[in-house]
């Protein structure tokens, strides 16, 4: 026995799909703590963008701390070696990224 139709036509089915996708997107944004975008599409969403930049800054700062702890936990010969120098160069790049992100949110 065939299942009863849920939607009267394909357009109704697609509309329901788009609505479910939008609801899922809203739930994702809410779980990240980001405010919603402005209703008017031409209006900039600075509050949302700044919250996103602040979240990224916090995550990168935590990662930078982990990288520095990793470097300090290694032996002195490792720190003075090629791998230690490469690691220090990456730490310097992350610090530059944090500075650029700080300039964005200021």
C-alpha cells in the first residue's frame, strides 16, 4: 500500500526543504552565540561580524598558548634545532595573525 502524500506538489516539498535548511542554519548560529544578521540585506551586520572576529581571536589565542607550551616542554636541543626554529616561525605567524585580528575588532 503506497504512503499518503505529505506535500501536494514538488513546489511545496521544496519550500518545506528550504524552510528546514534555514531552521538548521539558525540553530547553528544560535549555538555559536552569534547574533542574527540584520533584516535589511544592504545593512552591514557589524555586531555579528565583530562577535565572530572575537570568537576567532579567542580560539587562536588559546591555540597560540598551546603552541608556546609545546615549545617550552621540548628539550633545549630541540628548541635550538631546525624543528624548533620552524615552530618559532609558526608561532610568530600566529602572533601576527592575532595582531591583525585585534586591529579588525578595535
